C-alpha cells in the first residue's frame, strides 16, 4: 500500500486498476474511500490541461470522475462549496441525492497527482501541491 502526503494530509492507495480504456485508483484519506477514474481521449485537445495525462505510448487520459464511498454508494464530486484553511466543504451527488462533507483542499488535484504517480503518467500541466 503506497502512501502520499499533500499539505500534511496522508493518503493511502488501496487498489490500482490499469484498464487500458478507463483506469482508476482507489485511495483512502483517514477512514474515507475515494476512487479516481480516468478516461482515454483521442487527442491532447480533448484532455483538460489541468486534469489531463499522457502515458509512455502517447495515449492521452483525462480525469473522468472523482468519487467518494458514502453509506455503500459511490457519490460523484460536483464542486467545492466553502473554503477553509485545511479543509473545504464539498458537494457530492448520486442519483439526485446530495451529500455535503468537509475534505482536504484541492482533492481533485491530489487525486490527479496520485493517479499520475501510480500509473506512470505524465501530467499535461504540472500541479504543485505541498
């Protein structure tokens, strides 16, 4: 189990799925489960610079979904709703059900950094997280 530290917050990689079309990384922060799902795109133009990656063979990927396991269901990240010094309130949705919870700041950037490290991907635009 690999571990990463960003902004004094510890994350642990639980599982890596190296599917060639939709790879994913399942990671933990404390007792909370997250899943970052990537999607292969046809070109660099279709990949968002801050959420895009390139592998060694020249294929491009983009962060398709960041999900949180809450009460045995996966909720998809929508957006941050309030900011704090270390944590930010975030909105998650699953089939019309909303879930608000405080998680570390820039969780999407953290997920992208973990995906890049675990799957040997090069980010299209580097994101610096302390």
